[in-house]
């Protein structure tokens, strides 16, 4: 069983949660640049957290699949219409 087929068997909610996890990883990957630590350590931390962010992003998209993304877009459009009224 491949990784892609295993991930696609996970639930929609799991996909959304994994996809949302990329946001804090992106924030941490760039926010750590403000810490008073050496440049080499900053580079290592950036690679780790940016890698985690990309992994969460692509993993979440793989779990959701095309139908899950359509579901999210439909929800987003519906919520925008409600706030506009």
C-alpha cells in the first residue's frame, strides 16, 4: 500500500486539520529569524519548520483530494455570501 493511497483513506476532518497545521509552521519558520541566535542555527530552524509546513500542506491536500478541496471552496463561498449580506 502506497503512502498516497493510505493518506487518501483518512477523513475529511483529518485533512483539514493537517492542512491547518501548515500555518503555525510557516509562522514559526519566519518568526524564529527575530531570535537572538546564530545565523547557522536560524538556517537550520528555518529548513526544519519550512519543511514541516510544506509537508503538512501537501499531506493535507493529498488527504482532502479534489473533492475535499471543492467542499472547502463551496463552504468558503457560502460563508462570504453570508458576511456580505
